[in-house]
DNA sequence: AGTACCACCTGACGGC
DNA sequence: TGCCGTCAGGTGGTAC
C-alpha cells in the first residue's frame, strides 16, 4: 500500500523478481487506468522488451525498459504488485498483467482503480510536469524548511502536499507528527525552528524504519502510532486515548497528550 | 494564488 | 438477510 515506504518495498520486490526478462505479452484489464496512451501503444512499448532497472520518486515507481522508455506506476490507495507462476495465485483485481518468457507473470492489482499507469521518456521531466516536490527520503533540512514555510495550511496538509514534499500520505504524516510531538492541526507557518528540525528528523527516521520493516505495521517499533490507529486507539507512548480530527478532508489520528495543542 | 472540497472507484462494515 | 450510509493509507479538477 501506497505511501513512500510501501512504494519503496514494491520497488525492491520488482527489482528482485522482474528485471532482465523478455516480456512476451501485456494484458490490460482496465484500459481506463492508462494515462495519455492507448492499450496498443503500451503493448508496443513493452512487448519484446525487458525491464532493466527501476526508480522511485515519492509515490511513483518508474520502471526503465531496455528501449529507454519508462513504465510509470502509481498505486492509488489500493495498488500492489505480485509476481507468480501458477495462475491460481492471480490476484483478485488485476489491472495489468505482464507475462515473461520464463513463464512467470507480474500483476498490477488495484482494487479501487485510483492508481495510474503511464509511460514516460524521462523521470525528471515527468516530475517537473506533475510539479512533484523533492522526494521525502532525498530532501535536505533547508529545502524541508523552505517547503513548509510558505503556506497557511496545517502542518499535516503541508506534509501530505506532493508538490512540497513527495511521498508522504495520510498514515505516515500522522506517524511523523506523532514521533515529533506536533499537533496535526498546527499551522505549518507557526512552527518554531526547533519543531521543524524535529519534524525533519522524525520524517527521515519514520520513513527509513518503515522501509526496513517492509512497511509491515506488525514489525514497527513499539512506540509507533500506526499499529494502534483504528485498533485499540491507545497511545503507545503515554497510554492515553488516541483522538481523531478531520484535516483537509482526511482523518488524522493523534495523541492530544503527546502532541500538544494546535494553538 | 493558494487552499479546501468533491468526484473518481470498489468493497467492507455497522446499524436498522 | 438485505439495504443504506459511512469510511478507506490518493489525487485532479474545481470552487471559494
């Protein structure tokens, strides 16, 4: 599932399974998910070629073909990749099915069809065209401060704004704010410098440990909020009750005791 | 110009 | 059991 850590895990999965094999057939089960291209065009670019390497920017995965094109995957809220040989292992909501010459298949499954499948010639140009910010794993502290300083929005909205910083969504913004002890409804511009630096460190630490844990909440450190949201709703740091609030249309989970006020 | 909100799509869950 | 409303880890377009 598809914030930065989930997409990074998908990238590692793709790299471990699907590179350097001839693509013999591409089936498009949901043509409406193709962005700015036809089924025919996608098949022409992929079939007979092979994936050579991949890159991730924010929540997007760019898969480099030998012919120089990139297959671009975005996972929406429900997308994932799966590699299998036995067709009984076919996932339930396949939108793209790629058959390799070794008899294995790579499926892109996306139940809610909120993801996207695209082609690109150049990653930097794609990022520029979509106006995506610097990747959250790559950004340095000064750019982070700049990205958050010029907005009237809440800090949670600003962290989730892909044009400021790419890769953070609803779940991980909550975790980052929780680890930094910052209230989600606090105005981004009202944070003092030490809070912003704390957020920066929390962002790096949360994202890298989530990737190490293969984005599986069951493996997360004991004091992480994610495994407790919607489950027992108990704060893993102070034992108090987790609260929720709507922040620009999304549900924020936070601990009012550990994360102070939004004033 | 910048921010908030709805639509897009499908399925799961709880209440009646 | 069945129907309905609500909600879900995202984002583009549109309305303020």
